[in-house]
């Protein structure tokens, strides 16, 4: 299925290739870096959506690419048949990706909950759980004593109140909230075995995950194979699937239109 993420990734890598083999840019007055006749401007860095953390890495990569391009010019790579073939294919793919990206962006509008609920009902089998799955919270400690104290408080005061208390007191522990995993895919054997049991309790005993690493589990929900999650629980997934289907329908109609309009120009 065509997705916006897939199209953006294809476009990103093709554009990078295109930039590496592109012609020299005109001279700029204000630039961050210069290699030969090519200039890297602040606008180009901003357009790349790189955070300040990766700014220097982006600049270094640009310089490296331009140096390789200069060397390619000197070695006559730009006049080879292989280069001409790749260059032509790159132009075609960039044009194709831009058309599809813009077409899909224009075709997808906001979707109401009413439409999504109707889609969910009529396609309920698509959203059934394929294998036992759990939603759970996990508190991890380096001390078994701390883990035991945490569990004791959890049994008395509940998960959220205990977590808030430990956080406010600055007690050292790590927390994973609302993890969603298929039971068979859980890496740690003890956690996997706990959730594999027929009726796991809401709160686990203290489990030793490895040497000096202990945890307490809070089972939020367990799904069995073929269970259907509630609409609100998977609303984002439903919306993604609905939009993906809409996009593919738009794309297929677009192709049919092109084949119809250019049938006389096609030879096989």
C-alpha cells in the first residue's frame, strides 16, 4: 500500500542522489560552507529539517558529497552512459514521487469519528487480534528491596498513586507505560511466561529480569486471539488504515485516468 511515509522516504533518497550529481549552484553571498562553485546556505540547512543536534553532521555530509562530486567530474563520470542512465531515471522518479505526494496530500481530508466507526464495524475482522496480546505497565528497580516495597504499596494504593509517590520522592526506578506487545514477542522469558499464564493477576510478584534488575508488572488488558479491541483503543490504527485505503483508491483511479488519456501513446 502507498503511504505518505513510504513516498516521503523514496523522495528523500532520490533527492539526495539528485543533489549529489547536480550541476554547480550559482554563487551566494551568504553561505555556511563552500566547495568549488557550490554553496551551502542557511536556508538549505533549514529546509532539510535537521535539528541543531545534527547540524554539524549535515554540513559535514554536504561537504563530503560535494568533494566526491568534484572528483567525479575530474574522472569523467558525468559523461559516461551509466551516469546518463541513472540521471534520467532519477529525474523520472523525482517527478513521479512529487506528483503522487501532492495528489495524495490533496485527496485526504479530515475523517469524522462517525465515518471511522462505520468503517470499523464493516471491517471488524481486519482489526481482530491475531495472537494473544497485552497492554501493560512495568516498573524496574536495581534493588529487590525497593521493588518489594513498591509492590506492597501498589497492592494497597494502586499503580498510579504509587508511581506518583515514587516519582515525587525521587526514588530511583525506571518506568514503561502502556507497552503493547504480542505475548510471544516479549523478549524477557519471565515476563513472557507471566503473561502466558491462563489468568495472570493485575499485579505481578517481583520478577528478577537479570542480575540486580527487578520489575513489577501491571496488566492493563490482555487480548486473546480473535478478540476485537474497542473502537477508542485502536482509533489511530483505524484512521491510518482508512486513509491508506482512500489513498490507494485515489492512486488507482489516477492510473486508470492516465491509461485512458494516453492509450494511443502506449505500445507493448
